[in-house]
C-alpha cells in the first residue's frame, strides 16, 4: 500500500500543528507572521497535491480513501479557499481577535476535514471527516469578540449540529444493518442486485439525506444558518457559506453517484422537493432581512436549492453543472463577504441601511459589492449567469422543466433584495462622514476576486475542462 498517497493530508496536518506551535513562541507584537506562514503552508500542500496526485486513479484500504481527479479538484478548491479566507481575515483578526494562532490552526484542520470528505469512499470515513470539519467550525463560529453573539451562535451550532450528526449516524447504522456494508462500492452492488428497495434501507436513506441536508442548510434543515452567519466572525461566515457547502456537495455527489445511483427512483423525489422548497423559501425570506449577513445567509440557502437540482438529475453533465456553480458561487460570495468585512472593519456596522452613500465614500468598494451581488443574482457577463445557465440547461434537458421555472422565478426574486443594497449605496445620501479604509492586501484581494467574477463569466472554458475531468472520475 502506497502511504505516500496521504502526503498532502499529512503535510496539511503538519502545517496546522506547526502554526499552533509557532504561535506559542511568537511575541504578541509579531503575530502577523502567522498569516504568511499559514498561506505558505497551504501553497506547499497545493503544490504537493498537484505534482504527486495529478492523473492518479487509486484507492487505499480497499476503497475507504479514493485518489482521483474529483478529489484532487476539490482539494485544490478547498486549499485556494483557505488561502483567500486567511488573507481576508488578516485585518479582521488584527482588529478584533486576540489569539490568531488558534484561529489559523483550527481553520487549517477544518480544511483537512473537507479534503478528507471529498476523498471518502465509505460512510464512516466520510462521517469522521465531516465531524472533524464540524468541530472545527463550532470553535471558529464562537471565535469572535462581538459581545454574546459569537458564543450564542456557537452554542446553537453545536446543539443543532450534534442532532444532525446523530441522525446521520443512525442512518449509516441502518444502511449497514440491512446491507452489511458501508463502502460506497458495496452499497451500489447490494442495491443493484435487489429487485426492490428494502424499507430499512429507505429509512436509513432518508436519515442520511436529512443529516446531510442540515450540513448544507437545505430547507427545512436550515434553521441554524441565519443566526450562526450573523453571530460568527465575518470571515468565518464567508468560510461557512462557501467551504462547508462545497464539502457537503462533494460528499453528496460521490455518495449518490457511486453508492445510491441504483435507488435513484426512490430518492429523486425527496431531493426535488428539498430543492424547490430551499430555493423558494431562501429567496423569499431574504426579502425581509435588514442585516446584510442574514440576507447573504438566506441567499446562500437559495443557492443550495439550485445545486440540489443538479443532484436530483444526477449525471455526468449535471455534476459538471454543480461543480461549476460551486466554483462561481464561491468566488462571488467570497468577494461579497470581503466587501462586508472591509466595511465592518471601518464602521463596525452590518445593517443594510448603514451602506447608504457608500458609492460616494468608497466607489471601488461599492463597485465590487455591486458586481458580486449582480453575479449572485445571475445577471449576464458575470460568472453567476454562466454557471446558472449551464446548470439550469442541464436540468431542463433532464425533463424537470417546471423545477427550472421555479429556479428562474427564485432568481428574479433574489434580484430585488440585491438591488435594495445597490439602492442604498448609490441612491441614498450618506448618514455619516466616516471614511472606509481599505488596506493594500484587501484591495488587492478584492481586485482579484472582482476580475475573476467577470473573466470566468465571459471565458469559463478552461475551468469547465478541469471540471469535466473531475466528473469523469466519478462516472467512469
């Protein structure tokens, strides 16, 4: 067995513990060194992953851990996301947090959990990886200095997350009790050889779907998201909105495609209902929000509904659409949250009405936030339009034209509450003269993300080719 296939994961774990150790011996005035150290460590992990794992199609422990282009793509996605979140956190941490070492170390361990989730080929391996991610997020959500909000958010997240994990574990035990295996390959073979779905398997399947639906904040398992998003430190809110959803969908795609595909007729209707409810409820409730983080929370719930359409029509093409939309959504949402972070660093305010007159005080920040929100709404020339068009077309071609109609209607609704923010920035006079200060680092990051939104919207073909290679690994 080639244990060097674990080299990226081992390197990532070593980087996390190295950051924690460096923090112990670094004077308080030099804690800034932890940011470049963490970023450099992630760059090393990314280079090791690409150079050593590219093109490999192998497994460890008889299929418990899978090495393929699908896991490599998501490994790169999570590492790049981690780099961007760490860089966007730098000014926020300097202003609001006292212990950056623990923050960065736990963040790196959460990336390890996401990486392991995307490569899991067995239910218990996936569950343990998911719990590593979840426990890291419980701590990171509580890691704020904004009064009682972070602590309250952390407690809610732990209680509800523990309940969802228990439901998921009960579902896994039910599947094992009936089929005698937890490996994706074994589940697929057992379901293929059975003429009809056993009621015990169906119960386990429903519980697994419920547990995973909580992790991605699908309606009606979304109740944790708005409060946690509002209470968590803003960089972690961005990380939750993008990373945890991407990791959840990476696991869902592999589980449903490689294990549960023979039972698609039984679970498809469940996913269709979840999709329709999620995109409709998320966008409607976002209309009533006054806090911009809560608005983006419900917006991200709506995005989950679009992604679930791809799961409902799971195939090679729909997998391409899901991953493409995840990538476009990730870039766009991170840009939007970086604007919120920059504004909060200067004003310590999060309400939408506080953004009044932002175009006069900081034209660049208002422009970047406008591009991000219009991309989330799915307007042309931005990456959000390209990814939605691709995904919606695939779902329509699969025969669920009515569900695409619901998605288009939900997108139109979302445009309204995004335009409310634009109205505040461009059409309402400033309520105060406080200036918005943007550091060189944040300005550079925002330029990169904003340009990426436009470039990927106009020229997505290189990214699509990479995604097609990852999807082929799942459906080979």
